C-alpha cells in the first residue's frame, strides 16, 4: 500500500511502523547523546507498539543529539518528530522531560516536526504521542540525568551514589553545585540504554530509572501552556503567516466536480495580468502572482478559459448507503474485513434469546473544518542536486510522510527535501497528506521563486478528505434478566476502529466491509470509533428500553472491564443519574466506551424547543481515564474539546453532495457547534498513577452522540439512528 491507501484504510498505527521499511534513520551531530541497544526479535513487535523502534527491529537514533541537547548555559533543547496542533503536547512532553532531567519546565525548548533536525516519526495521530513519545523522551532525559551525575562524580572524585541531581544542577555535600551547562560545556555524552526501556546499567554509569507517577513533582501537575503568550498575542506564525524573500502567491485550478478531466485551457486573460505566470504540468494547472488578490483574480480568469469533461451518475446523499451495501469489496486475504471476529454461534443464540433486536445505523460524511485551512510555503534552494534542496513549511500531522510525498512527486532523494511544520491551527486527523505542500513546490519549481499556497475554505471543504460515511447493521439477543447472549455487527465503509464490543457476549460476529468510497475519505478524530460507538451504544440503549432495564444497569451487568465500569460510575455520580427526573420535552442519555487506551463515559441532558423542535444539549457529565495524568489542564481541555466537537457530528454536521459536487462548501451552509450550542460540561478525570499514561485526543469524542440520541428518545419516544440526529430538528413527541 502507498501512504494514501494506508491513510484512507485506517491501518492501525502499529502497521504503519511495519509497512514503512523504505524510510531510514537520520543520525544527527552535536549535543548530549544516548545510545539505544538493538532489541532482539522477540521484543520487536512490543517495541514497535511502544514507539521505540521501527520496522524490522531497526533502532531509533542512537545519538542523543537527535533527541536532546544541553548547551553551556544549561538550556535544554529536545527534538521530536511529533507536532503541535493545539492539543498542547509541547507542554506535556516538556513536563516529562523536565521531570526526569530535574530541570524547570521553562528551561526546556521543544523543536518539533522538522525533518532535517528531528528523528523520524510516523506522525502525530492515533493518540500515540503520550504513550510512545512520552516514554521515549522520559528515558532519554533520565539517561542524560545519570550521565550528568557520572560527570560530576568523576570531576569531584566522589562515589556517584552520594550525588543528587535537581533544578538543573548536581549536588554533593560540602561542594558547590555544578550546573548542567558547566558539566556538558555544550558537548555530547554517550550512554547505552536497554532496548526495553525499563532502565538498566549504562556504559560507564548507573541505571537510568524512570520516576514513578506517584512521585512526580513536575509531570502530573497544572502547568501553564508553553509559548501560550505567543498564541494569545498573535505573534505565533502559522504556515499561512510565513513569508520568504521574493515570495509569490499560488493558486490551483480545480474542476467543478470530482473525476473531471481537463479538455482544454485558454490562459491568455490570466497571463495578461501583471506578474501572473500560468503553470501547466500534465493534468495539473495553476498559477503564481505577486500578491494574493491578483492570484485570486487570475484564477477566476483561468477558470473561465477551462473546459472540463465531467463524469455523470455519481452517488449522492440520497443513495450513498445503498451504494455502500452494493459495492462492498470482496475481502482480501489478510486485509481488512478478510476475517470476521466470531465467537460461539450467533444464530443459535438469537434463536433462543428472550429479547431480540435488529437495527441499522448510519453516519454521513463530515468535514474536519480546521480553523486553519491547508497552507504551505515552498522554496527551492541551490547547490544540492540539479534542482537544489526543496524546503517546505506546512501544517501537517506527518512531516516525514510529506517529505516522502514531495520526494516521490519530484523524483528526488528524501535527503533533498526538508519539511518544517510550524504549530498548526488544528487538524483532527485531516492533515496527514501534503496536498498544499506539493502544489506550492510545483509552482515554486516552475516560477523559480518561493511560493505560498493557502487553500480557501471552499477548497478545504471540497478537496480535502472527509470522515468516512457508513452504514452499520446490528443484531442482538438477551435474556430477560439483561444478560447479553448474541451480538452481530457489520460496518460498511466507515472503518474498523472501535468495532469490537467491550461487553461480555458469549456469541459474537463482528465484521468490517470495506467499500471504494465515491468521495475522498481518511482519518478523523477517533477514526471510525465514533460511528461504531454510536451504533453499539445506541443499540444498547434501545435494548435496555426493550428489556425495561436502566441503561446503566444493563451495561454494568454485562461488563467485566473494571476501568470502563469505573468511568461509568464516576460519570453517573457526577451527573446525578440515579436522581434524574423526567419532564415534558426533557430527556437523558448515557453512553461510553474505550478506544486507544482511554475510557470514557458520558451522561447528557437534552431539552426540546417547542417552537422549532430544535435540540438543545443542556448538560453533559463525562468521566475519562487514560492512566496516569501528565497535564491535568491539557487533559481537561482535550476532553471538553472532544465533547464540543462531538456535538457537531451528533446534531448538525453532514457533507451534502450530488453528482460529484459538494453542495455546502462554506461555513454558512455547514453547521458547526456555536457558543450557544455548548452545554454545561462537567469533566471527572480519573487519575490512575498505577498505570502508564495513554493518549486523550480521540477517545473522549465517542460517547456524546449515543448519549444525545438516548436523550432525544426519552424526550420524544422516537429512536433516531442516523447521524446527524437533529439537522432538521427533533421528531414530533409521541408517548414513550
């Protein structure tokens, strides 16, 4: 598979490592250094999952200069291929480094997402930064700390066990403390780490042991956002803010519909504008201009001279779910959907079940709608090959993949491409690819000058990939006492993430059916876990109604996962689930689940406006657990943000399309949550210091939609099984 196919098929993160054999490690010079010992074959898969090694057991960079440098003034610079998109990982990773290195957070500077100076990284996605990069940087910092103690012990000729490191210095009784910068003098140290990351004897020094979360003094505490002042004051530079000397502004000519081919192009009017150059490269056509306004005017003129051949008969919203069923792909051996999960006999269990239920649930395509649309600045240098080195500044979740994409597009070595990712104005899984980067580089190559490309909002809605739509069929069976006995679950197109059930069911059949989507689709926050949780949790609420059992009671009866039970109990207590009171036009719902190491439960209260049947989510109480908490404020923001974003997918968001055209490519037509839509949100953070930290960017979004759906049912007596639930308002109330 190529990168695009991997993206669109939601290959699990572990498979990204296994399939990425063609990428190689970059070794960097200068700074403080840690050496990683090669893992044996039996540890490769475990190490890949932890993010410490790459495919085939290859080591991460051995030179600590690739990870961490301490200058003569004691300032610590950390290098990581992860990127900042508003999720505040710069702060949480800085806390972890500061904790293990025993320095203040404000002495740590993170260099992120620069392919020329940062170690290779698969990308910032899948809630993997905290559980993979976190341990890696903790181990690097702890090893650096021990190396510094070794240096001080050697200088003082004292036993190292009599020395301690704290606050950026090494102490010994009766001696003036030595600052880290005095010990390193800006030079690098070498030390060997055990491959399993558990700590162990280094070359010429003591073991690098990690600080248990229960003993954290920097990590785990509230910490102001690193570089927060720059963001608040607007001095931070995003890709769309950058300028280069002699820079031009680029635009790409696009058809009015998908799968159209360019038949002819009359460029005279556009080229007559001052400073405008039209670029035609095979099927690609674009232009550059001296300023953004001229580029816009020239693009209008160029579009007027273009003739396209369009493909007729493409699907629409009205036919898409039928299309999915009709076009499900035959399973490939070893591929997605090749082998369903089967336990016991679903058919036999359904035949003997006291209560049976079969329903279908659907989710529409939705857009990522980031505040910052795709943007890139590309510049071709001189002296590195015939075309010179290509440098691109762009907002992306996967800088190294974008580097590879650019190298492939221009048939140049990856060493001739540098990708730099400024902090990005959100992505939500939508910026894995290098669309704007390739366009800017193509135009810059033709123009011989740096070129900036910034997509319009319409381009972002139309030509970026979408969260997959899907249709999901669920059948279940249960005894009268609420014991689940049968579970059958089929997902068409939206994806396999979160497709399994956490509930104890003896007889199961669960299968994902891939479909060649008529619209470009790819990763979205939580991938398909949102769709699969919506179907599963709504079905559980429906089953509880059929059984006349409280939906929380039904879940707890069929759960053995203590972590999931704990967040359900915490959310229910915070919400007052047992004390909720029914009222006309008011409803309550509960839902939850687990994804990527996180556990979420959400309770929602909804109210109907009798004048226009609109749905108002009045109150949400959510409990979330992801192991030991690194940054409480950042984590709370992630949970609250996921809930607010989840409101949009639950109630309003849907891409409307027909015959290859997006019909609502602007915020004026695409409904997102507004300030007036945001309910009171109470978040309970369950801190498990006995467990390693997991990611939090995705799991918290999966519980809100089914909780709202259950609330709408309680208020109206009608189950809504299609997301969005209330784009046209709530159904008329009937007796429940």
